[in-house]
């Protein structure tokens, strides 16, 4: 058995099957934020999902600023899930992680809560007659940036307490999938032109890739220490715009650095092959190479235009999902999906992954509810139980 997300009443690893598949299959809440929660939960229960991934930015995280508050809130949420015959598998922290990791800008300010101080401070700054420089439209002043980072960290700490109590109540390791951003504007340097100088006029210039990793460890350090205290993991979804970009190389840089920084066993990966295939990276090889670090998984389809296209793989500055783009997210398991659900599930079985898999449905060309149902059916069809032995061993006289 590889990574076990679920345990029995005695705390021993155990496989918890889904209602209609070998693994439990959940649905990610994030892309359904426009649907009232009550309506959404009734839908996923009726569709036959086994549970869901929480969108932490929708939760009342201020109730989780203390251990006692988090315990009570988790008790209420677990009761809600049980009422509908489901569980809560993971707590998404993508938005807050991006805010904390990136250098502050109006882009990540957009991820901050309207109830917090950061957006109010930006509004006051603009109301006072200030404007961002024309050459930096997404500029935010330093005082707003500090509030953004502080709010994101506070939310991440609260989400960690919440996940810890969900874990106890459900006898499962409720992971925190999320983003870490790309500090020191590292993402903007992925294409090495102009070249990155190591010195200028006799003065050294730090290595931006190393600095970026150092800043992640510094900014997330307190969060990850609390994760260790509560027995949960923070799992990066490797993704363009993150320090680990959705390839094997930068993922290795990230996990090696964090292990050496003292976070081994707490920092890992949320598997999502949709960010890899269009970069010509194999999700199967990712599973094989980083098996022990995969604590949770997303299923999300990706279409890749194998012939020429107008927007190219980088999109031609069109919005994500535009028909001219060389790749786009689609309903998992359909004919358009470049990833093979069957290969992904089989490889997860080969490495012994015993955990839930959540569908992150995102398809600009299909209805949300119909698409989610189709994705669930496709996962169930592909998610066969692992082999109990070598079939040739039975061919004996």
C-alpha cells in the first residue's frame, strides 16, 4: 500500500472504496462558486459523488482562527456531508496560496476577501486620487501588499486547523491542495530572453530561481509547521505561474528544496495532469517519479491542438479557453481529453495510492451540471480495482 488517505477506527491505513468505483470520487467546489452551496450539495449527492473538495475562500475561516472554533466548525461541516451520504476530502487553498507566494499586485488582490482590509485599503488609496503607473497597471502600494500577505497567511493557518479537525472526525488525512505562487517574479523569467545576468557592473545579482524558493519557505514556513502539528499536508498543484510549473524538473527543484528546508513529509503535490500534457510532460511519469509526495489528486481534462492553431500553446493573449488557443480545459474522459483517465487510475494503483480523487470540472463548451455527471461516469468506467495477482500464474497444469 502506498499513500493512504483513510484509516480505520484504530488508525490503521485502509482503503475506502467509492460508491461506484474503486477510489472515492469527489467534485471540486471552486468552479461551481456561482451555484448556491445548498443546491450544489444536493446535486452532487444525487449524481452519486462520494464527497467534495472545499473552497476555503467560501468558508467562514474566521471561526477557525482558534483550535476550538475550528473543531466546532469542522463538526458542523462533517455533519452536513454525512447528512447527504458524503465526506469532505480536501480543503482547497489555491487563492490564498497564490496571494501569499506572489509579489503583491491587483491580480492577486482580486483573490482577497471583500471582507478583509486589503481591498478596502486599495479602494481608499485610489479614492485619494492615486493611480497605478501607466507602465504597471496592476501596481498596489506597499501598505496594501503587506495587508494582502497577512490576510492570506491568516486564512491558510485557519484552513490548516480546519483540515486537521476534519481529519480526526472522518478518519482520513484531509490535505490542503493549493498554490505557492512564484515569488521574486520568477514566473516572468521562464523564457530566458533577455538573458538573466548573474552580475552587473561588478556587483553580484542573486539567482532569482533560488531566491524564489527561499521566499516560499519563508512565507509558508509557519503554515507548514502548523500542518505538521495537525498531521495534514500542503500539496502544491504544479501549474504554470507556480514555482513548480507543471514539469518534472521544476517539481524536483521545489520538493528537494522544501525537504532540505525541514518540511519533508508535510509538503507534497496535488496531482493534476491537465497542466502537464499541453507542455508535453507525461502525467504518468510524474506519478512514477513523485509517488510518495502525491497526497491528493485532481482529474481535469485538457484538449491539445496537435496541428497548427491561431493562438499557439501560449494563447496569443486571448482569454483562457478561447477557441483559438492551442489547449483548453475540457470535460475529463471525453474524446477531446488528451489525458487518459484509465492510464492515470492504473498508475495511481501501481504506486499504491489509496485516496480520493476529485474532479475539477472546467469546460467552457459544456453545461456545468451535465459535464460533471459525464466526468463522474467516465471516471467510474476508467477506475478499475487493481489486479490481485499475475494472471499467468493461474496458467498451470
